[in-house]
C-alpha cells in the first residue's frame, strides 16, 4: 500500500526539521512546503529546499503568497493604520494566517492525509495554524510533534544527528522572525521587564550618510503609488523601498507587551521601519482628507480588524464587511505625505493633496471666517451650551 501523505509547514528551523525527519522515519510521504509571505531571501529558500530533501522529504515546494498577503491583509492594515496596543505592527500574527491558508490549500491540491507544523503549546501560532487547518482542510489530520511530545531542543537535535542530519541549531540569545511587515525579536533582556534591547540585538543599524532627509510617500485612494517621486505599480516593492530607506536610519524600534490568545502576557521587541513610516504618513494624510466622523468610525473598525487578525479570526465572516468599510473610507485619501527622517526617529512635516479639507474657503483656523458672522458664532455657542445651562441651573450645588 502507498504511504500516507503529510504536508509539513516547513520553515527550515529545528522544530520543522525534526518533524520532517521523524514523520519520514515513521513511514509518511512528507511534502515540505515553505509558505513565504516576504520574510525569506532567495538564499534561505534554496537552503530550505536542500535541507528538506536531506531530511527525507519526497517533495519540497515554496508557496509564495507575498502579494496575496498584501492584497488581503497588509492593504487593509494600512487603510486602518492598524497597530496593536497603538504600538506594534501586526506582522507575525497576520503572516501566520496566510501561511496556514497556503499550506491548507496545497494539502488539498495533493490530497494529503495530514498537515503538520512545529508550534509549541505555549504560544499563539498553534492556534493560528490549527484553526485555519480545521476550517480550510476539514477532515485532514493535524500533527504537532513538538507540542504533543513536549520535546526539548536537545532531544530534537540528538534525533537529527543520530539519523545523519547535521546543521547549526545553536540556541541563540534572541529569536527573530523576519517579515515584510517588520522583524520581531524575542528573548534576551526582554525577559526582564526592567530592561530594553541593546544595540547589538537589532539586525539593522544606522548607515545613512545624511543626518536628516525627507521622505515623500504618495498615496492614491490609500495605497502607495510613489516613494520620493519613484512610481511603483508593485505595492510590495514600494514597501520594500520604504523599508530600505527607513532601516538605514534604524527607525521603527520598540517593544510591546500584549495579551496572547491563550491568556498570558508576552513581551516582544521589534524593528519595523516601513510599517511605522507608512502608517504615520497615511494617518497624516487622512487627518486632512477625512471628515471628523469618518476618522472616528474608521478607527473603531480598524481596531477590531487588527484584534481579529491577531486573535486568529481572519476567517470570521465579518472581516470582509470591515474591509469594505475601510476601503470605502479611502476614496479621498489621495496625496503626498512628507516625513523628516533622522537616526532612530522621524517627524511628520506636512501633506500635499487636492482633497485637503483645511483649504476650505469658509474659514482659516485661528485666523478669519467667511462662512458665518460673529453673531451667528455667538448664537451657535449659546445654543450648544443649553444642556449644560439647564443642568447646572437645577443642580446649583454641584461644583466642578
């Protein structure tokens, strides 16, 4: 009888390397699939392919879903200026969803009997992978050796070595997850809540020759179309260009403490030049092109959208409804935002847009008005004060 097929979500790390070899030794036909959302270099993908076959996989495939990730997630996070806890670009959590979707899709294409991943039982990723597989590939078995067997790193390394596979799986002081929407950093000083990360913990450092420079990001209906005058049809390349510029100033460093899906709190450091610059440039343009209530309600929806992404609820049917609202809100968000970059930081300068609502002929804030008279202003103020005058007229004993 033919062996059963299992698709392993293969990152090339220790846990997934162990999973490929162990399932091969247990008699499975292993299909190693690396779902790339923009975090793997060509060199890394080539090495993953070489190692997958050395580990015993019958097939290796790279599933490039970077542009799908942008069109179905990143775009809306920009529209919504989404930052978890007003701090952290939702990078790893949103990436995992699209990696899981790609893996599930591939498993169905080849008629796999099972899907395996290397997540532990103490983090969020187990939920993101399992929930997506349960919905997208119903009836397909889910195998998680690292979680179920509570394996230690030493046990996994020893097993690989005993079966002739040797690689550098040295436990580093920090663990990194590099993606198009930022790099997360875990471990080291972050385990002590009184400390921050030292300079050498970051992957990108100040290399810019100029102490200050202007960055101009042009948007059309909320999407990036040009960076410093260079036009981009490919939005992914536009993001990568902004990352290249911002990273040379070591912009976007911070740490976040947040609530995990399973209920414990976690602390993570990150460096995310492109997300920080793009979101602040986009927010700056929106301040001048959206109405007061557009901004308010878009912020409410965007906050929920970001929470659902993080909490592994991307497949919830309400998500397309929120995306429709976010998309509609961008119909007048067209123009150029100007930022001033310097080592380790930046500031907003201004915007240039035909839809700039501050250009109204009815009045110039703090200066002159032409849309109403002084008497009309006095009447408006008096009518607006009516509820307060009624209340304090009756409750004279209440003082503020």
